[in-house]
C-alpha cells in the first residue's frame, strides 16, 4: 500500500519596502539595525506558490525552487525555519496522543515564483513567507501572522512583512533573542484602496551582490549608514505611519523616494561601493521627477530595492496619465527589458 502523504499549499505575496531594511545587528538571527515598512502587492500579479508535504517514503528534507532541487539541511536559513516549526509540532504530538507523528517525517517543498528570482523584486520575501506558512499549516499550527513572522524573518528579513496584506511594519525589537523583532499590520488594504503600483523590470538578470553580503559591507564601512539608523529612520518610521493613517499621498511619496535614495546612497558609501541602480533606473527617476513637475505636486513615487528594477507608487485617479508617461518613455529607451516597456498597474492587497 502506498505511504500516506500529508500535504498543504499556500501562496504569499511580494512586499516592497517604502522605508528600507538594510543592515543586520545579528546575522545569525537576522535581527535588523532599523525598523522598516512596506506595502504588500496583489497576489494576482506577483506571488510565490508553495506546497509542503511529508511522507515516510521521503528520504531527506528537499526544496524544489522553480524546478531546481536543494537539500534543505545544507541551507542554514531554510533549515532554521523547518526545525523551529518541527520542534513545536513535536511538542504538540507529545501532549496529544491522537496526533499523527509527522514531525518524524522528512518534508518535500515545491515552490514557484511567477516573477524573476533574485533580481530585486523581493522574491526571497514572498519565498520565505510562503515556505514558513506552508510548513506551519502542514503541521496544523494555529499561529498568528506576527508569531509566524518571527520564523520567516530568520529565512529572509523582509519575508516577515509578506505575512500580512496592506501596510506592514517590521519592528526591529530590542531583545537579543529576537522574540520582539516581528511584523505587524499598520493598516489593512481597505484603508487606502486607491494605492497602485507599477513595476518596471530594468533587468531580469540575477543581482551581482546578495542583499546579505551587501548590507553587512555597508554596516562595516558606511558612516552615512550609522547616521541613517540612529538619527533618520526612527523619525521617518513615525512620519510614514502617520502619512498612511492620514492617506496623505504627497508625504508618503516624498518619504518613499527619499528613503530609497538614502538606501542607495548608503550602498555608494560602502567600501567597495555597491551599485544596484543602472542607467534605466536613473532614466525612470527622471521620468517620475518630470511627471511630478508637470502635475505641480507629487503624484508618483519611485523606489528601488537591491536591484535596478523600479517600483512606482501612485493613486488610481492618476493612473492613466502616469502609465502613459512611463509607457511613452520606455518605448523609446534603449536596453530595457521587454516587460518594462508595458508597465501595468498592480493593486495593493490582503493576504
Ligand atoms: O530580506 P532581504 O535579506 O532580501 O533584504 C531585503 C532588503 C531590501 O529589499 C533592499 C529592503 C527591504 O526592506 O525589503
């Protein structure tokens, strides 16, 4: 008779930070040097779908990411997520005799992104959020998203924010254990449903330097970064939360662009310097500046993560002329990825 297979499938969205996480105070536990804040994008457009299963016939914990097999035990980040959840399940099984002893079985995880992996489009955020949630559900753990965020954070920092929809903060916390370094929802998507996003893929190539090595080089060498984490981000987090609560787009947009610029300035202030933006990214910045100048107010905001791809925030009421302007420029620019030539509007969403 075939062995019983336990299985569950989940999906997780991408989130794009408007106050950036950059820098770890504890590399092992993925504890950040500053709090951060993001917006969760609609899963209709960008998502990771992940299935987790376990069976007596499985020989080792394995992940297939977009079809490539990886031994989970060979990756510290993946195995920490599995082992923490497995030990919780093991305790529950000890307390409850009727529970199947699935904590003793190996897991197989299959994960698929419908967007470029590791090109600065937050693939690790959606990936680790889905990975953590799939295993938690496989083990029937009834944890809140904030509780799960503590585990997902250890896979990839920004993943903790992908467990919520809408507007989400990752509070850096103070404890050495990291127990208070978790994500919380600032406002749900319904609070500001007019918010839209356009994604412009300037290059779908894998990024040159990983965010982990990049950020630790910045921590070690940038004096601008020290100023940022001590004197800038705490106030900016408060101002951003207030802008979201007030649905004040201009303040939201200015803070978003300023924070993206400062994050890339810290990258440039790193020894050796890190360049994530390319000519296309800079052309997009100029287009947004022109759109805002023509409107006489700030109607669009760009932000860039650890890669050259732009994410542009705007409100639904301005959607058609902003997309037209982005489209017009991209049509004539050289060296753009095909997908950047037709930027479309993506909604903000719930999970
Ligand atoms: O979660 P990581 O380790 O991939 O780091 C992400 C860092 C940024 O995307 C640049 C900023 C952020 O807050 O998402």
